[in-house]
């Protein structure tokens, strides 16, 4: 596989994953009360617990995106 193809793959993968991360953040920001009502009743969790879970999920996803998308993309950009 050519390095340019691999670089393009990681670029678009990074764009899609960062878009999903931004979308998730915006949805939690604007639909927080509704999400607390729905998820709180489903899982019997307090608002503080739900915030902690959402935060940890977003942080974990962000770390994975950086480790498996952004770092390889930057490394391929340096190589070419």
C-alpha cells in the first residue's frame, strides 16, 4: 500500500472521528437535561454520576482518536 493512500486513510479517519467527538460534545452540551432525564431513569443514576460517565467516555474516545488516528497521520506526514 502506498504511503499516500495510508496517509489519506488516516486523515479521513481522523476527520470522521473528530467530527463524531465534536457532535457528541455539542449534543451533551445542548440536550443535557433531556439526556439526564432519559438515562437517569433507565440506569437509576444521579446527574453527577451521569456527568462523570459521559466525561470518562469522551476522554477515553479522545485518547483513542489521538493514539490511533492523529499520531499515525502526523507520522506519515513527517515521512512523506
